[in-house]
């Protein structure tokens, strides 16, 4: 079963879906902040507008109040001027005192008319104001008419005029009462406007609070929706899928719409994790199969495989062959009862093993004699390595009992053959000494030098070969001969034979320690015999002293050179070693080229030098 994960949405929501989570969570608060800011702006703008309206209303009301107060003040001044004018007329004051009062009275009456006209033309009147102004107009006309009559009467008859002035107080009182009512009405309008403004501001505040709460609720709902639908729900699904993947259910997969936000990254990570789990499952399966094959090979191996403690040799892990070698029928029985430390035939061998492991950390082909469970002794060879982190040894061992028995038989056989071979060399040497003795007896009976010398030369050749058998008889290695010791014996023997007390012949022997087989030793010995004999007989004739060098050098791992040189009289003119017919040089040439597979050269410079170069 495959589980689909993703947010199904219209194309219009694609951009929102791909938006980062940290931006998503800011969308609702952002919208709320914008809305609240807009509301606050509208509220401030409305309140400012209302404030301006209220201010304008207050200014108009104050202007009206001022105008009404001017109306009252002016009418009072008119009333006062009427009384003053009547008093001055009655008292017979001069004209220069009466004229200013009269002019001020006329101006006051005119101002009252102007103010009344201004009110009628500039005010926006309500119904009550219209009624008051109609009454005011009538009262004002009556007051003005009464004042004018009183002024005219005072000018004609002061006594009678004073009575008319007093009669003008009635319309003035009515006018003043109407003006006070108008003033009170304007105050009421100011109070009403203020109350209306406060009520409107309260309504605006209530509306703002209501809208703010509504926008907050919307923001909370949007936050919950975005958090649950676009964040929480996908994360919960991803968590569930991750849990199923952790439990080993690799059938799950994220198949939702591709997203580029954090959820999309988590989906990609989930798919990568799923692929890794699948790959790990495959790897684990292959590893398990490999372990099963290895365990089969391990348990069925023909060599003993083990992991033991280094302290006491108690096995921690072994295969079937190890248990069989220890004398147990099962691996479990061997693990419970066997301890290698107590099964060494010689405890010192185990001490040596531990010392090797301590210094080198491993051993290779270490041989030891072990006692099995049934007390049967057998030999093993094993290689092992120490793992310092746990102090254990891992390795493999094989049964070499048959090999040790065969080696023992072979050693015994070789020793027997070496004794037999030494006896043969000893007898060959003795037989050659007998032949030497016969040749010496025969040579002693011959007086002619030309006949006697070949017998002496043959005797020396036999002596060279006999020295090989004598050297091998005393050698520890019967297959190879120490060339240095052998050449020393041959040269010293020849020096003794050809020693001339009248000559001082010095020998220089420069021999590398090279081991040669028997055939090559015989060939080299015969060559040295012929060349040294030839030099001792002919190189220093008529000379009181001389020097003879015998050199055998190993030029490299595959080539050697044998050189015999002297500082004597040198070789004859036109000497050619390849065509010279003497028996000795023929023997040298045959041995050098035929037996040693080398090359022979002769140099006639400050004496004679013969050199043979041959492969090893």
C-alpha cells in the first residue's frame, strides 16, 4: 500500500503552498496588522473629521453667542443712551454734550438693525430659531419705534419725553428677554452638538473595537487553518510515515504535490530516507546472505578457526574443526570445557607464544604440541593476531601431526644418508690417495724429467679432486662446498710442491664466500690447479722473486669470475689460448667452456693473466 502525502489545492494556491513556513505563519498576523492599521487610519480620519465638525460647530455657536451678546450689549447701550439723552435734554445741557449721545444712539439703533439682518442672512436657522427671530423682529421694530418717538418727544418737550423714555422700557424688556432666550438656545445647541459628537465618538470606538475583535478572530482562524492545513497536518503525516519507515515498512512514500517550502524539503528528505532504508534493507539482506555463507564456510572449514582469550586460552568462538582437533564432538561442549592454556605438552612453548604476541602482536606458522581431551598428543601450526581493544586472539590452526612424523622420518633418513655420503667421500679420498701414492712411486722410479713431469701433473690433478672429497667429508653441508677453504687448500698444496727456496714467490688469494655445487667446484679446482702449476713452473724462471694472484669474485647474483695472474715473464709471442696444444690449457679450456658454460681469456701484460667468467 502506498500512502499519498500532499496538500490538494487549486492552482491559485500553488504560490501560497510553496511559500516558506516562517512566511506562512506571518500571513494572518500581517493581514490583521494591515486591517487594524487600516481601521486605525479610518478611525483617526473619522475622529479628525468629527473633531473638525465639532470645532466648526463650536466656532459657529461661539460666533452666534458673540453676535447675540453683541445684540444684547448694543440694545442695552441704546436703552442707556435713550435715558442719558432724555436726562440731558431735560436738564438743558448744551448741544455739544447732547450731540455725541444722539449720534451714538443713532449708531446703536443702526447696529441693532445690522446685527438682526446679519443673523437673518448668515445663520442656518432651525424652526425654533425662526420663531424666536420672528418674535425678535416684532419686538425690535417696536423697541426702535418707541425709542425714535421718545427721542423726538424729548427734543420737543423734555418732561413729556422722559415719560416716553420710560414707556420704551417695556419693548426693551421684551427684546432683551427674546435675546436671552436666543442665547440660551445657542448654548443648548452647543451642548447638544458636544453630546452628539461624544456619542458619535463612542459609536466609532465601539465599531473599532468590534472590527478589531472580528479581525483578531479572523486572524486566529486563519492561523489555525494555515497551521493545521499547511503545516501541522503534513508534519503529522510525515511523522507517521517516518515511524512506519522506522518500523521497516518501506511501502510508504510521499506522493504529494511537489512543494518548495520546508514541508517540501521534509518530503524530499523522507523519500531520500525511504530510499536509504530500502537500500539498507537490500544491503542487510545481502550482508545476511554473506554472513550465512561465511558462517557455513567458517563452520565447515578444514582448518580450525578460533577466537580465544589471551589470558587463559578459553575459546570464545570456534568452528567445528577446532572442536574436533581439541577432542570434542560439538562446538558447544568445547566452548564450555576447553581451555588451551592447560593443553600444551610443554608449558614453555605457550610462554614463548605469549612473548611473541606481546612483542609483535601476531605469530605466523607457530608450531606447538597439544594434548587432546583424550590425552592423545598431536602437533598444530597456527597463525594468530592479538586485538588489544579486547585482549583476545583470532587465528587459524591446522593439524601437522602427519607432517611432523614425516619430517622426523625424513630427518632420520637424511642423517643416515649424510653418514653414508661422508663415508663415501672418505673412501673416495682414500682411494685417490692410494692412486696418488702409486703415481708417486712410479714417478720416483723414473729419472727422465719429460716422462716424470706428466705423472707429477696427474698426481696434482688427482690431489685437487681428492681435496674436494676431503673438504666435503669435513663440511656440514654436503650439497655445497665452501670455495674459499677449498681454493686455499689447493693453492697451498701446489705451493708446497713447487716451492723453490731460491725464489721468493708471494701468494695473494682473494676469494669471495660463494657456495658452488660439486661439479663446478671440481671444475674450478682443476682450472686453478692447471693455471697455478703452469705459473709456478714457467712464469718465474730466472727470477729471484715474483707474485701470484688467485682471485674468485662474485660480480653479481648471477655471474662470477675466476682469475689467475702473475708478474712473471709473460706468455710466448703469438700465443693463442684457443689453439695452444698443451694438455693443461686444453683441460682449462674444456672445463671453462664445457663444464662451467663460461668464457676464457688470456692477457699478456706485465706477466700473464687468465680469466674465466661464468654464470652461477
